[in-house]
């Protein structure tokens, strides 16, 4: 796959992921302890697919600097998502609102950096 097309595909997947993330944040801030499991799993799987494309590009053809920084932020956001999923959601504990916000901010900044890299 052409590198720019691969990065744009990742950006589209991450846009879908962001929509799911906003929905899940809305559910959490509306007072429910955590979103439905199917929604959280779909969010993680789609984000994982996008990050996998970016990692592949990084190791094969390289990424522009902004996309590299975006990838790093996505990996940090993924770590936060894993903590929320395994540390709270699966234990039926309420997701910490501060962690939801930090996860979202890191991912949003990474997404903006990726967009700047692929659509200058």
C-alpha cells in the first residue's frame, strides 16, 4: 500500500475511533460507570488497526516527523485505554473521569498531528 494512502486510511480509522470515544465519554459523564463492552472493544480494535498501519509505515517507509509524534501519542493513549479496560471496566469499577479526559486529550493531539502530516 502506498505510504500516504496507508496513513490516510489510519486517519479515517482513527476518526471513527474518535466518534466511538466521544460516545463512550458521554456515557461515562452522563453517570454510568462504564460504556457497553462491545463499544469499548470495538473502539480498541479499530484504534489498534490504525496504530498497526502507522507502525508498519514507520518501520517500512518511514513517517513524517509530525506523524511520528502522533504515533507516539497514540501509543501512550493506548496504554491509558488498556489501563481503563483491564483495571476498571473488566473489574466492573467506574472509569476514573480524569483518566477518560487525559486519554482523550492525548489521542486528540495525536490525531491532529497525524492530520497535519497527511493533509498539509
